[in-house]
C-alpha cells in the first residue's frame, strides 16, 4: 500500500495527536481553551491537580509543540507565570476533538447506538 491509497485501518485515528492525548496535557489544554485570555500557573496547577514540576514539564512540551505561550514576569514584585493557548494550539486542539468525537461515534455504533449523528454529542459546534 502506498501513501496515496485509501486508508485500510479505519480505527487508526491518525488525528489523535500524542502531544495532546496525554492525560495531563489534555486537561491543561481543556483548561486553556475555556479561558481564552489565559491562566496563571497557580490556577492551572489547581485546575489540573498537578505539582509544580509536572505542570512545568507538561507546559514545556506544549510550548515546544507551539500549542501554548508562556509569559514570565513579575506581579507585585513576585515572579508570575501566565499561560495561554496559541491560535495554532486552538486549531490543533479543535481538530483533535473532532477526531476524538469520531472515536466516540465509532464506539457507540459498535455498541449498538447506531443512530448518533455527527455533532449530536455536542463536543464541537455543528
């Protein structure tokens, strides 16, 4: 099979980005997509239940992938780290959710819930 042939593995879900798919990073991106202006490091830590070290490492991976922007500065003479999703990050996250929605539809179909139209699960706007 060449790369131009139609896919023979309908359940390979190539759009499930491994950078996003990791549990902690999925939680971080979900937190950031729901807060378009961004969140402080301390808020992300509380929302996602991560330690300082784990949060720092996952944010670094997301930043290297171009999904988030990390802004370091000072607020009231104290270090302040602020994070927000990039435009590219938002686009890739929404693409990821579309593939994830297909996974859920395929699983529901296999379980006998065959009449679930696209968008019926309300993961993404129609």
